[in-house]
């Protein structure tokens, strides 16, 4: 039996140990797609319809049988030049299959096999050794140059999530062993694939603290917090803040004199303006202030400041940059207009929260006026509106901080009823502002259904012009098979943005609708750069922000795993 090894992670290649075939050598994306689709599905017979859908997708509507046969003939001819004595492809009636006498080992099978063997190992060192081998198997995304193909998309998301789970498990084992350099190596590699995974950063920060790298732990925490703000508009999670606090606790493992401690506590610069911090730190200060409030009784007020563009329709794809510029200007005004004992944090992409100790309501209103007077004196501030809410702290934790509502009018409920062997899933989409549930089969239909629903609701609107592609009556013809011409013309949605879309159902009615396999609520914040941004919630209370459709699919697959 012929023995081959196929590589799917990052660049594609096939090797028998002596002769190696790379994707670049094939000089045709369609040849690459056909060959590696057959390898990935080598345990079954692949019909012409399945192959055409995998290779041509929505284009597969003109003489597909002839196009597939022509492509298969070209592939056989190409492979004979590399391996003259090997017959790779068998032909059946209307279908194709990899020769069952050829044994092909894939790197994604090695990843899962080594991981499962490592998880079964009872000896800690054996477990680490096997998981390290599994970790090293992953060289990059599954079929990285083709991961927008619909059949590849789910597999790419699945194996990336699988790799991240292995990385977390392996980093945790190295942490237990006190091998902190290995923890750093594992996390740094994994975050190249998933740079916004807070659990990975929490492991690293905790490990840096345990290794005595306190300054690096602090720098990592702050840089991660900035990444979260920039990409998702959110602050660090409680887990990330806890890891940071844990690393700070390690500082106290050695004895020091009072003067040394006071020197470490002293601010490096003379304080000027309000104290700015991450939300996790703000929450701790809030809790301490609530305790003082109960003891001393002086008033404390909390202000929530929002910033929005007055006319969001004019900015187009520049709206995100305009909001960031406005938030930077507003932050300068807040910090320069407040006292050194006031505390400020960024709560979301468009919100700041301010704590005003020893401040009455009337004084708080004057403070807010002082902030906005300063802001409105800045060049370009006329583009923005800045409503605010001012409330007295009741002495309990967290009551003034708004929470996300997964059942709002701009939320959809995704009911997953079944899932195929390739990872694709089917079900239906509903929501308070969706009159009738919309069914879907597969990722492509799901994306299309959601975009159509959001267009009908009028929010959030996309900031790019949509295009409709129409077929020409004549084909252009290619070397891989029949072709077609297509023309495009800009088409703007007829539905304008709505502040409050019409609601057809109550939250209770929507919550009663559940999928047989899984159920998710998705709240959309925007559709910038032809993609989605928002937060996905499941019914167990887990939630995760996403910045694109592919990122959302990663989170869905992770929640189902």
C-alpha cells in the first residue's frame, strides 16, 4: 500500500517521503481545490454535484459535469508526472474517489490523535510530551489560502479552535510544572492565531508574575486591554483583571522595608487631572468607595457619557475612525476638567464612566458642563453629540453600570437544529423584530439570511454599498471549464436606519424558541467593512464578542464544542 502524508495547515502539500507536491507547483487553484477536497473526503465517494459546489460554489450552473470531468482529467495527468506508478483517482458513475489502496495521513488527524492520546496519558510528563507534539503539528489555518470557500470555512474554524484549546491545556500544564518560559512560548504562538482570546492572555500574565517578570506582566495587561478596546470596544474581563492582580500579588513574596514599599507605591509623575484606569480596576475602586460611603455617608455620583456622530450616514467606512478620534478628544476633556481624586474608565466603544467622590448632584451637573465646554472648544467637535446620565451611588456594587441586553430589537436568536459531518449546520433565525422565522441550511444560507433580516430591520446598516451580480447570456470560457461574464452595479438598500424597529414578538416568546442542538442570541453593533461586529450569547450565560462573520463562526464552534 502506498503511504503519503498530506499537509492542510497553512500551505498545502503531499509527500511520500521522497517526492513532495506543493500547491504552488499545481499552478491552478481549481486543481488544488479538487485534489485536496478529494483527500479531505477520501473515505467517501464524491459526486460531481458535491465537487462542483466545493470548487465553483454559486457559479456552478453551466455544464458542470463536463467541467468536473475536464478538471479530473487534468489532475490525473498532472499527478502522473509526479508519481508515474500511482493511480490516485478512481472514477465511478457520476463521482470520484481517492484510490482506497493509497494510505494518506493528514496533519489534522495527527493533531486530534496526539491530543486525545495526551489527554488519556496518566503521567504528567507523557501528557506534556504528546500535547507538545500536537501543538507543533498546527502550522497555520486549515487550507489558509482557501479558507473563504464554504466547505473549508467551518473546518478552518473548528481546527483553529481545537488548536487554541490544546494551547490552553498545554500552557496550563507548563504553568503547573513551573516552566514559565514554555508558557510564554505557547501563548505567544497561540495568540498569533487568536489575538483577542482573554483566557490565553490571562495564563500568560499569571505566568509572568510567577516568574518574577512583574513589569512585563503589567505591560502585557495594558497592551491587551488596549487591543480589546481597539478591536471590540470592550474592557478586560474579570478573569484577565484577576490574573493581573495575581501577578501583582507575587511582588509581595519577598520581605522589604517600609521605605521600599512606599517608594514602589508612589506615583512616578505628579498627579494632574482625573485618574484613568481599566474597567476592572475601576470596579475595585467602586467597591471600595461603596464601603466608604456606607461608613462615612458622603455623596458619590456616577456619570455615564455617550458619544455619537450627529449624522452617521455621511461617514461611511470612516465612521469607526471618527468615533475613535472623538473618544480621544472627549477623554482629554474629561481628564483635564476633573480633580485628581476623580476616576474615569472607558466602558465601551462609545462610552466613558466617571466617578465623582464627595460630589452632590448639582455639582455633578456643573462638572459635566465644564467637560462639554472644553470638548466643544476643540476643532471638529461639532460632528458629535454627547448625552450623559448622572446617578448617585447607592452603596451597592455595579448597579449604575448598564448591561448588554441579548433580546433587544437589534438581536437575533439562532436555533441550530442539526450539524453535518463537515461541521456545517442548519436551523432557523428568529428575533423580536423578525416577523417569521427564516430557515437556513449551511453557512452560506445563514450569512445571506442574517444580512437580509438586518437589511429589512434597518439596523445596523452596512457602511458599504452592496452590489448585485447579474449573469450575462454568454460565457467567457476558461481552461478549467465553461465560464461566464458578470456585471455589477451599485445598489443601495431601500430601508433606512431605524432607532426602534417594529417588534412582532415579546422576549418571552423568543426565548421559548430553542434549537434541537444549540441556541444562541446575537446582538449586532455594526456592519463595517462588509462584515459583522457584535456579541454572541448562549443560554448557559457564556458570551463572546466578534469582529467578523468568520470570527463569529469561531465563537459558535467553540461554544458547541
